[in-house]
């Protein structure tokens, strides 16, 4: 499984009945890869080359059969380095795009994959956090792709938006045997419902995409 996350921040500034700043820039809804979502290497348990050379005559057949190999993770997810959700008022909503999320599947043969999204609460430096249940997610349609295959949006339209108080399926796909590499990209929409109890300040949270 590969994982990519986005760290989110934003400011709330009091002004009359409204706090004009809720999620702000860098961190504002920001995406930072939880770990390199490219490949993982696993050395094959072969003896060192020097040792092989010394034992070449006695174990020539075994040495020839031994090959140094690495395993490349064939399913990856990439996310933006950061995302700014902008500003909003207490009791209102903040709507913003998170940035392009891309899943790449280059496993051999016919395969399937599922991308899942989760979120933390959005917390200010002081005061109560905005709960995950006040944050909704909509994956929307495919924005870019390569290779043939079936691609299914978890939340294709606004009416399908879901709260992130629990893990949600953002996208899924099926790669046919005839397709060597399949990539799928989307640009999800995040909506934050700002509670009346929110205080002025910068709020930070993390949205994580993973693929299996």
C-alpha cells in the first residue's frame, strides 16, 4: 500500500460577527507525501559479489543462478506538496480544490486498485478543533489519464460528497491485461463547515490518500 498526505492550515480573524480567516496558506489544506510514493527496494538475498568470486569454482552453478534483484512497488499515489483552503467566516463554509491526486498502476496483467482518503481534525494554535465530521470531500471526475481501463469516482458530483469522519473510497479502477501502465488523476473538492464555536486563528489538518 502507498500513502500520500496533505497538511492543512488556515487563519480565522475576528471582525464583527464574522471571523474572516479559517484555513490559510502553506499548510492550509496542504498535501505532503507521507512517504515517497514512488518505489520500495528490497535486495535479493544473494551473497556479496566478492564472496561469489571466491567461491566461483566450487559454486559456479549456484552463483550463475543467483541474481541481484529489487522489487519496485507498482502501485503509487502522488499528492500536492501543500494546499491553501483560503478564508471563511464563522458559521459559514469554505470550499476549495485540494490539488491533483494521481494513482499509477503498472503491475503486470489485469489488476484492480482502490484509493482511500482520510482526514484529521483541523486544529488552531489555541481553541477547539474543527472536527472531521465538518469536513466533506468530493473526488469529482477524472481530470487526466493514460492507458485503458475502468475508472470509478467515489463521489462524482456534489450530491455525492461525504464527510471525512471515517475512511472513504475516493476512486477505484481496473487495469486490463492489455494495458502496461494505467494512470488516473482527479482534483478533489474540500468543503469545511465552520462552526459558530470557531475562534480566530490558523487551522491545520492532514488529508491522506492511500492506494491498495
